[in-house]
C-alpha cells in the first residue's frame, strides 16, 4: 500500500495532494493512543467503515490479530511513504525516459528501471517501518487490546510484566526490543550517512 501511494504523491499532481500527504504523515505526530481511538471509531463494529465491513463480510477488526496489524500499519506506514516518496522524487528520470522512447511499457519501466533505482531507499523505509511497528504500544492496546496469543505484542507483554511485578521478564523483553532497534539503526546508518 505504501509504495504505490508514495509513487503517486511523488509523480502525480492532483487536487488535494497536500491534504493526502498530510493525512499520510499525520500518524507520525499524532499520539498513538489518539490514533487507536480514531481507528476504534472508524473500524469498530459501530464505526462508519467497521459497520460496512461487518455487514458485508461478517468480519470485525477490533480486538483481533487483523486489528493489531491495522493499528501497527497505521502508525508505522508513514515512515515507508515518506522515505519512498523522497526516493521517487530524487531519482534521475532520464533512464525511465530512455526506456519509454524504446517502447517499454509503464509496468516494465517501473519493474526494470524505477524499482532497482529506488530499492535501497525502499529497503531502508521498510526497515524503519518494521522497527516502528515492532515498538508500537498505544494504538495497538487501544484498538486491538492485549489478548494473549491473539493481539499481545512484545511491548504490551513487557508492560504487563512490569505492572504485575515480573521486572526481570520485562527487562529481558525490553533488552530484546532495544537490541533489535539498535541493529536496525546501525544497519541503516551507512545508507543515510555513507560509510563514515
């Protein structure tokens, strides 16, 4: 979802583009609990989208694994969109133009010219998105709950452990999350700063 959206924002002019960009990046500055409440009122059983989804399919997202995925996607996807949009905007488009003059279709040009040129940025954006989703707490607990085996994520489990007096387990889980996050940042450092 994020890559096509980033491509459209980078390459197409349309009325309301600034509003779409603002809505896409809003979760980066919105408190996660507020994002969870927004998801609850949009996709809850009585929410405008949730009611339609339930009436058409019988599916519900609140307090389900799908809901946890939706909450984490909502909070983390802006990191991919912002990174990918910048890559699409800044790439040299002469190779795409040359491929077009040689008769390459738009899909072929994207697959063989554009995608390889922006792949490192897409990988960096994907890693940032994954790392942000890994640590998501507020929107997930508000929209999906903390159901063991269904919606309980590592940050939620660490919080529950610290609240119930299992400090050692909470510390171990926190150290795992810290280590993973640090490894992602170290791996991306060369992408951002070169090999310094």
